[in-house]
């Protein structure tokens, strides 16, 4: 649920309707300029297309800017003809030829302008999607090259949000923001120029209102930010409370605290209302105010323009043109006001994406020595390791596991039993010493070759959405149908798979809720059998499997372990006692090692553990 | 959606105000072109500067009036929509708090959370939009049409041609675009799913060397998404230029036909200019209305999800009988209890009968899906039995007040659920009036005292949401302390010791043995070693009791029990 909150950051307001998202606080990038420039490098290869977009935007906008002035000419001509008629000049009439010419030109201009606008958006769609596609591909590839350390120190939700939300945000801005910004600026500049050619005085009147719009927008937006921040904060509190109360519902009920919880909710909700309506109101006022300022200039144009026309300083058509220009003004102004926010949040998103791309990758190298037909002789030589600096976890660890032997790793929950797995698979690098397999240092083998030696069955049974067959076949590329079936049979999974309505073609859904936990384990064992590794890493199920499936799992694991060097994170006493070597772990360290009998004789932690768990005089309440 | 909108009734007055204000504001906006026409037709044509200035003043007044109206409309609509959000949230939350687990299961906790938070916010936003746009757009459109017709009837015929064309364009583009929008959402979900799977399965993927395979999987999804997104954006690229073109051509047509009418002396130039502005306003309103077609369905989906929650009637309610037992020793009795989850084919519990007495420990053991947790959940009445009876102190729990019943029970769930707040507050949750001494005592028994005193803030240390700042074992011990402080008659432990290491587990159980000597203790367990010394062990298999008795008795009589034991202990250790 935490992840969800993180992804709730405001994403650029591209919603429909005017003024949405305006005045909302946005996240800012730490290094705006650097990130911005880096984002530009993605645009570089698409230079030609972008230039085309730019050209189309400029042309499209220019054409749409020119048209009011031309339309004004038609109106002026119309007015002149009318005035003549009005004054009773004989034979006077409206010059229809002239008007028709102008209107035809106008249609042409409108058509061209629309076509340019369409082309521009069409190309931009390609550009934006191209970049986003490349970014996604790049970040995903990067994810496969990041060390596990990266994943262990972050929530999946956080990483996921960077791959999805942040990239989406960038995509939206590229698609709409850039061209919007471009056309807005061109429109404002173009309109000012056009207005100047018609009447400097009227232009001045219009321009007075321009900074006014900006100032009003900025002032109001600033004021609303405070309430938006309050609102965001209380909303966070409210969501937190709902999450807690709903996930802990049975406790709330069992301890009869419904009223308390409701009262607390109502209190937060009231606070939310108080900050919410203020934020809503103040940001909602921006549009009417801009509209008002627009109308002010409209009135001024009508009045001053009217007076000027009577004084014959300008033409009537010029008023018409100015009214249209004033209207064209309003939109780009509010757009530019909101676009700065959008760009801010986009750059912040881009920065988060780049952060991932800049993470240190795992060191990989070609195998210096060939590994073929691994026997599975594993040796730890003076191994030193720590997750964090200056907090040594494993020091001077020595271990010699002969081919085919079983090593049991035991210890209380949270003792760091997965650390050894991490080291064997080279998910983490050693700080000192070395681990060898059949005499070859694992740091001299490529990751691919090393991992081919190992097979892993974890408690956290990972299956992907796909058919059961695909999930088993995951164990080895190019496995035949017969091999899949054999593996499945050896893992005692065949039986239950056949009882499923679609057998091997049963699609496992995302939560894999359509098969039981124990069945999932059998599938992961089948997958490991298929991959036929030389060395095994097993994680025994602690609980939550029904007795019969548990027996199957045990038998399947025994099949799997036969003749292979195995490292077992053990919970079952029989596994522990039969192991060739027991590693006792506590607080991340290997504190004791030896066989069962040796360790019992030592009478330290292991024997305590053993006695307290399995001794006859355990007190049952 | 409409059903939910009924909650707006309390804001009737404000909504009438909003409509009135928006109406006035629309009038003001529509009146301006009319005044402008006057300036031109009466002022400019006659060269009457004073008239122009007078009308200008009037225009200014109208503009100011308009903005005042729209600011107040904005004020009221902010209050109404936020108020709607608040009221609906209160209603939904209060409603959900009275749900039993059965209703929770029906919708799912995660979904209930989004419905109470995001969905309501979504509807609230839509209502705000409706109040601000949907009211004004039609008013502007209708008002614009009236003014246009009023200005010049014949010329309005142009609109009769143009408006359907514009509507058709919007309709066709959205009809072509919306399926792609939906497809895009699906493909985006698919891409997210691939990434999520890659993140959760990172160790497996690496251990099987399937990075390339995963990259391909991602690229396929990525390409698919990009293609669709490209199509959507290219279709939508047509909308704006298309609309602009139609509007502009409409203006050209208006000017042309207007010229003819002016030539006939049926119309003046100012009227024509006003008419152009009305036409623009009408067309813009139409575009606004079409946006509403996009926004409203989004809100409607959320509204439907909220309504679904509100329509659920909690099944478990207090019975009028409210019988109170004369004794409160805490005797729990199951009599022929059968329970099925809604929609399940097989009952989760079948014909269960047993008695758990004070001073005794009743242990329940069995594999997953055997019904252990279900059985425990029936005692505090999280669910109601399908048939049979559960008695507490001789009275069917359905005839007792829920409060009275739960007052007798201290429940420790499988997953230690703690709340954000101090440790004291969390333990106090078990008993509101608990003194500091009681809290410390409870913590000691739960083997939590030691680690609590190691925290900087001691008992006032704050737990984060979900208590992510302490370990699983610590969470379990606090959740046990919370139960102990309650001094209840009945203790229910649902596999509550799983995250404890063996030593702590042992100490805790010895301490509990003393503390709960007079209580009825029912405990669900996975480990045989936990239950071996219980006074009564009940063995569940597929919802049926397949054996009950002491460890020794069961070893002789119960096959399933022996199977469980042999899978966990070595032969020589069996008594």
C-alpha cells in the first residue's frame, strides 16, 4: 500500500477542461538544467522530424494568426459598401467580388493551417512514442543489469513507478506539452506583431492586460499552493487511516473500536474538507479572472476601437480582427502558466528515470575458465562479506563441501540465511576471500555460466502469468514436451496438474491464486529438476502446506537433491540431522558449523535451539 | 452515478444558487457582443462618441457583474463538491466499519480502500467539473442560439448546417479513438504486470539465466503499447485541427451570407460581428459538452464502485434478544457447526462439535485449508455459522450483543496487525483503561518488555504504519501483549507464534501458562511441538474433525495426526 502512495504524486495535468491542475504544487527536479539537457539528447536523433514539427507549428500558427486580419478586410469592405448605401450614394453596393476573393483566400488559409496543425501533431505522436519506447526499453534492460543490492534496498513499487508513471508523464509532456509551448509562444508573439500592424494604440491596450493575466495567475496560484499542500497532507493522513483500519479490520472489530476509528476518520475528513474546498475555490478562480481580464480588454477594444473608427484612424474590420486576437490571447497565456508546472514535474520524472539508468551495474566478465560437467565441489576460502560498509557480517569463513554433500543452514527467522544464497549465486560481491567451485573462483566465471551450475527452489514461489507448461519450461530453454512431462512427474506435480480443467495449459493468473501454495512449490521444483543443475539451493517450506502435499514436496525435494551438492535452508529436523554439514546462523553471521552430533556436543546455540524446539518437556499452553 | 448524486440533496440551495449565478454569468457573456453590435451600429455608424463611451461603461459593468457571479459560483461549487466528498467518505467509512469479514471478503480489502479514497475523490472532481462546466456549457449554447436567432433568423440557418457537422466530427473521432484508449489502458496494465513480475521474480530470473527472455517479453509488450498509443495519438491529432477548420469555415459562411443580407439592408455590420461571436460561443460550448462525455463516464465507473459498497447490507447485526448470560466463565461450545463461505461448493467446516473449558488449552491442528482459521473466526462472530450453534457461556452468540461477546474475547491474529502510534497506544488497544503498570506487565508476559526498553522512546516509541520499523517477531509479541492486557475470559491465538525464535517461544508459553490459568485458551498451530501438551487437541482435515483428545490418545487413534507428527518429528522422538 505504501507503494501506491508513492505513485500518487501529481502527474502533469493533461486532463480535459480548462485550468485543471493549475496551482497544484509540483515536485521539482534537483538538477533541472542537467536533466533537461540530458532529455534533449534523446531528441537529437530525431532532429529532422522535430524540425518538421517546429516548421509545421510555426506555419500553422502563423496562418491562423494572419486570418483575423484578412477577415477584418472583408468586414471593412462590407462596412464601406453599407455606409455608402446608408448615405444614399446611388448605385452603391457591397463589393461582392472582393469579399468572395478574400473569403476564398481565407478558406485556403484555414485549410492550410489545419493541415499543418494535423501534420505537426501526427509527427509529434511518432516522435514522442519513439522516445518513450526507447526510454522504457533502456530502463528495462538496465533493470536486468542492476545488482540485487539495488532491489533489496528499494521497494518494488518505487522501481515500478519509475518505469511506468514517470515515463508516462514524460510521454504526455512530449506529446502535448512541447508543441503547446511552441504554439503558445508563437501565437503570443505573432498576435502582438499582427496587432501592431493594425493599430499600435489598440495593441498597447491589449498588452496592458497581458502582464495583468500573468500576475493574477501567479498570485492566485501561489495562494492556492498552500491549501493544496494542506490538502495533500490531510489526504495522505486520511488514506493512511483508511488503509490501516481496513487492513486491521478484524482487530478493530475484535476489540470493539469501530466508534473510535469512525470518530478519528470524521475529524481528518473535516480537516480535508476545510483545506480541500479552499484549494478548489482559489484555483478555480484563476479561469474566471483570466476571463475577466480578457473581457476587460474586449470592452476597451470595442470602445476605443469604436471611437477610433469614427475618427477614421482605423477600419471597422480592424475591430473585428482585434476581438479575435484578444480571444486568441487568452488560451496561450493560461497554457504557458500551467505548462511551467508540467515541465517541472516532467523534468523531475526524467530525473528519477535517469537515476535508475545511472546506477552502478553488476560486474560481469567472460568466463576465464571453462566449466564443464561440474562436480559440485564448493569451497569458501576466508570469505569476508558485509551489506553495509564498516559492518562486517561474515568474517574469515571457511567451508569445504564435497560433491553430493548436503549443507543445512539453520537459525531463527531473520538470521540472514539468504545471505549465503546471495554469495553463492554471486548476487552480491565478496569483500574478501573467494568462493570456488571445482577449484575455479566464481568471480572468474561469467554470471551466465555460474547460474547455469545452480538450481534454486525458494519459499517465495515465483511463477509468472502464463500456462503451467510455460512455467515449468522456464527451467531450460528449448526443453521438449517429454522432458517437461518427466520433470513434472519426478516432482510429483503431474498428478495434480492433470486434475486441473486445462491440465498443462492451465493459465496461472497474476496472483497465482488458482493453485494452492503447495502446488506452486511442486511446480517450482519441477522447474528446477528440468534445469538439471549441478548444485542446488533449497528453501524448505516452513508451514502453510497441508500434510499430504508436504509429503509430496519432501519426496520431490529428495529426488532433486539426489547426487547433487545441496544447500538447504532447513526447517525440518530430519533434513538437519541428515545433513553432512550444519551452518548455524544468527543475526547474519555463521556462529557455529559442524555435524549434528558435533554441534550437540558443543552445547552452545544449536543445542539450545534444538532442545527448545524439540525437547519433550516443551510447555504447550 | 445518479444514485450517488442524491446525496447532493443537502446542498439543494447552494446548487440552485450556482445555477442562478452561472446563468447570470452566461447572460453577461452573451450580452457583451450585443452591446458591441450597438456600439458599431449606433455609435460608429453615426459617429456618436458619447454613445460609444456610455455603452462602454455598461459593458464594463456587465463584465464586472459576470466575474462576480462566476467567482461566487466557483465558491459554492468548491464547497458543494468538497462537501459531497466529505459526506460520502463519512458515509462509506462508517458503513464499512460495520462490515463483518464476510463483506470484506466480498470486495477485498485493497479494493475497499481505493473505493473509500480514490474513487470518492474521482467522483468529487467530476461533480466539481459538472457544477462548473456542465451547467454553463448548455446554458451558453442555448443562450447563444437564442441570441443568434434573435440577432438574425435567416443567418442562423448556417448553424443548422454547421453544428451537426461539428457534432459528427467529435462523435466519429471519439468513436474511433475511445476503443484504442481502452486498449491502451489494457496494454499499459500488461506492461506493468510484466515489470512487476520481473521485479518480484528477480532472483529466479537470474538463477535461470532468463534475462534475455524477459527482455523480449518486455519488448513485445512495449512495442504493442507503443503501437496503440501511436494510433490513439494520431487519431486524436485529427480532432483539434478538424474542429478549428469547421469553426473557421462556419465563420466564412456567416460572413458571406451575412454580406448578402447586409447588401439587402436586412442586417447591419455590428449584428454580423455579434453573430460571429455567438457562433463561436455555441461551438465552443459544444466542444465543452463533448468533453463531459469523456469525463462523466469516468466518474460513473467510480460512482458505481462506491454504490456497490453502500448497497451491501452487513449480514451480522445485533439481535433484539440481547440475552445476557448469568455466568461469564468463558465456556466456548461448538454444536454441529457447519460453515460455508459464500459461493463455495464445499463447506469450510462440517459438523463441528466440541467444548473448550476455562483453565484448559484447546489446540487445533491441521494442514492449510483444513479450516483452522475459519473455526477461530466464528467465535468472535466475524462470520455467522451456516448451521448449528456456537455458544459462549451457554448462550448462542447470535443472541448476544456483539460488544458484550467481544468484551470476553482477546484475539491474536495470524498476521500481527498493529497501528501507527506509540507502543503504549497499541497495547492499550486491548483495554482502553489500562494503567501503565498493566501495560508493562502485559509486555513482560509477552516477552516484549526487553526489546521495548531498548528503544529510544521506550513505551512511547512510535510505530510506523504497518509497524514496518520493528521486526516480525516483535510485532507478534506486541500483538500478544495487546491481548493479555485485556484480561479476557477467552483467548484465541491463531498461529500467533510463528515468527518467534524457539527460545522466546518457549519463554512466552511458560509465562502465558501462568497468566491465563483461569481462561479458556484456544490455539491454532502448525508445529506439533506447540500443541503436544494441550489439554485437548482437535485435528482438522478438510473442515472435518478427524480426531480429538490428548497427544497420547491421538497417537493411538488418529491417522492424520500421526501423519502430521511423523512429517515433523523423527520416529525415536515420538512418545
